[in-house]
């Protein structure tokens, strides 16, 4: 929607790793008005993750730093902090740290969207609008792996 309004959007991903996803392909088609920056190192502690928690924490910190630098440029109207709630839940970032960033960001961009499961109450209280997508049923629950075009 923001791109349809002739504005620009930046997404910083906090969990997704180096693999190419559907949204990466989509971003290529919308560039330069939509850009994704991946700072996550992949899933934390599951699916064969061999990285230390410190490496994941460092990547999350870098994600906030990159987001801050990018929005300071004045080039973006919308900032999406993808899976940042998960980064908080996993202990990669602190809730107070993210709220401080959100206070900074609201002076630099028109809108900030935070995503991920189980948003902390403090983030919800700080937000202007909260929408919850709730998984009811997923093939992963019966052992089916993610499908290209649907899950990634």
C-alpha cells in the first residue's frame, strides 16, 4: 500500500537467514521502492542451528543499528521490523531497547510495523495499532516442511 502511494518501504529481517525467500524475489521486482535487509543468522536453536546465542544477539544488534542508519537518511517512509518480537522472545534484543528504538524511529519515518509471534505487552501498549494473526492449523504440526511460495 505504501508503495502504491508513491512512497518507499524498508524491511529489516531479524531472524531469517541467508536463504532466498519469496519476499526476496518480490523485493527485487519492487526495487528501489521496497528493500529487504537481512540481518538474522537463521532460526535460533532449531533445525540444525550451530551458532552461539551471542552470534545471534550480535546479528540482532546489527539489525537495529542498520535500521537506525537507514531511517536517519530520510529515504524511507515505512519501516518493517520483521520477526523482531521473536528476537525479543529469544533474548536477542531487550524490550526496553526496542521501545527506545521505536521512539527514535517515529521521528524519522511515517510508520513502523513490528512483526512476530507473542509481542511483549510493553510493545503492544506502545503501539498505535495492533493486529494479531493467529495460526490455527499448519502442516508443520504433522511433519510437513515449509513450502516454497507459501511459507517462504
